[in-house]
C-alpha cells in the first residue's frame, strides 16, 4: 500500500543510478570484447570480473555520496534563498503574479492569489522557489536514504551485464550473453518506471531501452577501438 509513494519519491535516484550502473559495467565488458575475439578468453574474463566489480562498487559509492552532497548543497542553497526572499515580500508577490499571469490568469486573479499566498511567508517562499525559480527542494527529511537508494540501484542493475562472467559461461558465449543481460537490465528498469509512474508500459520500456542502448553502443564502440 505504501510502496508506490516511496518508489515514486526515489524514482530519480533509482533510474539514474540503475542506468549509470548498467552502462558503466557494460563498458568494462565491451572494453575486453576485442581481447576475447583475439583469443585472450581466460585473461579477459578475469579482467572483466576484477575491473567490472571494482568499478561497480567504486562508482556506486561515488554516486551515492554525490547524491548526498548534491542534495545537501541544494537544501543549503534553498534555505539561503528562502531567508533572502522573506526579507522582500513585495518582490515575491510581483514575481509570483507575473508567473501566474504567464499561465493564463488575469492580472486581478494573479495578484489576488499571490497576495493571499504572501500571508504565509514560508508557503510564499516555497512556491516562489519551486514554481517561479524551478528549484527542487530535497525536503526536511534525512538525506542518507537518497544516497543509499542510488548506491543499491547502481549495484543491483549494474551487476546484471557481468553476470555471464560471474556465472562462468563458456568464453565464446560470454559477450553475447552480456549484451542480452544488458537489454534485460534496461527492460527491468523501464518496467520499474511503468510501475512507479503508471506511464504507458511500452513507452516506459522503449524509452529506457533505446536511450540506455545508445549509451551502451557508445561504450561498446569506444571499448572496441581502445581494445584494438
């Protein structure tokens, strides 16, 4: 009953972390695809496992910490902006009035709504920051769940492209299986978007697979060029 609101609240972290995890580990696989083709099977498999897992957890940690620090910086900036705005309510009323008029309200209605909102300084500052200035407020709650969800999403989805190597599939089949696993991971991520947002199923999956696939193909192209 309560799963969907939590999933929706953290959808940005899940999708961003998951997509980056998939592309990051597939880039490692693609980087050694050339070595596999040249007969370096066991060495390439070991390299994928070592560098893939190392990158997976290092990048997941980096992204989690980055999410935490960026959210804290955004919160600090918003608090400073709120303090400044509260010292000049007339400027807020003018800004919100212009914003509301831009959305089709008459001058009288826009001015009335802005004036009524100004009776609550906190509400006025929140509306001005979110609606007029387009700033995302991380909220008052703890920020560590955002970091943890980003980390877990990165690891959970990012490990999928290297599962064929972890499971020890035969060398000739590893890369093909890794490509299939990458498509599967992107499909699962798109399905998660559908469940969380109730967006069209095929649109959610199609967009995620298509855009993630572009990133994966770029990673593959660069990996093959570097592997030479």
